[in-house]
């Protein structure tokens, strides 16, 4: 049978998918993803400390104060500094080490050198100690996600320079009798010297410019314009569309688009909200908990429909299999069981539903109806529970309910038609088997 190559599906398979597949395997994007994912446990831990210390129930706060004293929640600042406060340097290490590993070299020394290079370009703040003496110190704001983009860019540059020098044998070679743990550090000595000297020069050069420093240059020329687009409504809508379009063709849209490109921008927004009292609407928790309800495609309403109303055996079985993981935002049984992948009919609501849910929650937050999403929770946290935890308000639950309702209305006509088609196909197959 001749393969159909015309129309939209043919164009996507012939032109779009090969490019998207190559993009999904691009080593620099993978390194960015790995580095950003590395800081997720820290952000979640920090967020939980914030949730406990600022739990929005007066009776709980009064009880804790009566038992542990007025300063019972002082742990919040300690944990936040130990988690959010070092997120930039952890990501810097992760990106550089992952990038160098992808070239088949030992990435750990590169990660360490990248952190040193980051400190070389981030100018310490002049402070005065208790004795009135002037001291230089890196304050918490120099190491948290507000400088995440500088850390990521530094890591990519260091990773490329390091692997180039190592692959060109610009290293100190020690005899084989020397333990590998020791020889690895000497292997990194010459490349590390070059890199640190280079970034020291970069710091000196930018100190003489109107920006005053390399991080300020990155923020003004690169980070801020990208954030203005990537965290705007239109930018988030584009991210949502591309992510789910890729998923519809069997590619991991989240790993290709969200994690390496948009997630750092959204994390910076969240860090700015937490540390500086900003009011950025789009944060990573806004997207993660307002779009991935039941998984990508906002498919939880679909699972509930299949479980309760479906007539076809296929959809009933997919609903039974998909409800438990769907409650924890895992929807591979739905994505590949219906299937949604390469299914022109179900691709439409799969793409439109999360875009609509995100739009409703964005508008509601913009007009002050819904609260900001500033607390990190695991993406597997069930819907409605995550709505409360990410916002610290019952209105966060209402926001998710509105998103689920909109998603259900978009999915309903498509899933009903698909259910009817599958049911008729099953009846036809039974009739053919009995004839």
C-alpha cells in the first residue's frame, strides 16, 4: 500500500518531524534540560518550607507559635538560602558537566570550573561588617535563580572550551600508575587555568562598559528580552502549542521545548516573586499545574469521561488503566492507548485544551481573581491539591477547576465522536466474527 504523503499530516511527517527530532537530540538543549532538572529537588524543598512556615490557616500558625515560640518559622530563611539561594550555581555545574559528558569526556571537572567561572564574573557586593570594616561578599541574590540565565550561559561556554582543550590534548598527562581520581584533576588544570583567566578578563572588560558587569550585560541584552516574550501570555501560548504539537507526533515536547528553553525563564520569574515581591503571572508552577492536569494535553477530564460514559470497550479499558496514573499527571496510557499520537481527530483537542486552560487561568490571575503560583510542588502532585499548595489559597483550587471545566468542554465533542467510531468498529468486528 502506498504511503499517504499529501496534506498537513504528510507535510508534518516529511518536513517538521525530522527537524524536531534533531532538535530533541541537540546536545546543548539536553545539557540545559539536565542542569535545570538538577535544581528541581532544591526548589521543591524550599517551597515546602515556605508552605509550612506561611501556611494560610491562622489556627495552625497560632498553634505552632504557642508550642515552639514566636520564631518557630525561622527555619524558612535557612532552608530557602540553602535551596533557592544556590540554584544558579547548581544549575551551572549541571549544565557544564552534562554538556562535556555528551562529548564522551569526564564532565565533573568542567562543572567545577564552570562554577568558578561564574563566581569570577559575578562581582561581589561591597558591605560593611559589624566593626565598620569594608568587606566584599556574594549575597544570596547573586547565586539564586535571578542570575540563572548568566549561570546557564557561562556553563555552556565553559563546557565547549573545556571539551575543546581536552580533546586537543591541552592537558597534563600523568603516568598510568597515578589513581584516576588524581589524574583527572591534573587533566583539568590547564583547561581550567585558561577558562578562569578568560572569565577574569571578561569581568574586567565589562566592568569598563556602561553595564558594569557581565551579568548585567546578559540580563539587559539577552535575558530580559527573552523573559518578556517567554513569560508573556503570547510566549506561553506559543510554548504550549509547540509542546503539544510535538507530543502529538510522538516526540517528547516537554523535553524538547519546555525544560531547556522556557523553564529557566519561568523559574526566574518565580524566584523574583519570592525574593523581591514581584507579581509575575507565568511561573513554572503556573504552567506545570495549570496545563499538565492529568498530564500533557490536560487529559484528566477525558479519562473521567471514558471511565463513566464511554460505550466502546477500547475507551472503557483505557479509562480504567488511565485513571490511577492520570490522578498523578501521568497519561501515557491515554496518549498511546486511544491513541492521540498521529490521530488527526484527537490531536486537535489535545493541543487546544491545554492552551484554553492556560488562557483561563492567565486571565483570572491577571484580573486578580486567582493568586500567583509561587510554590514548587512535584509535578505528580494530584490536581486540586497542587492548586492549593502552589498558591496557598483555595482560589488556586478554583483556578484548576475552571481549567478542567474548559478542557472538558473542548474534549467532549471529539472524544464522543471517537468513542462512537470505536464502538461501531467493535460491533462490526463482532458481526464479522459471527458471520
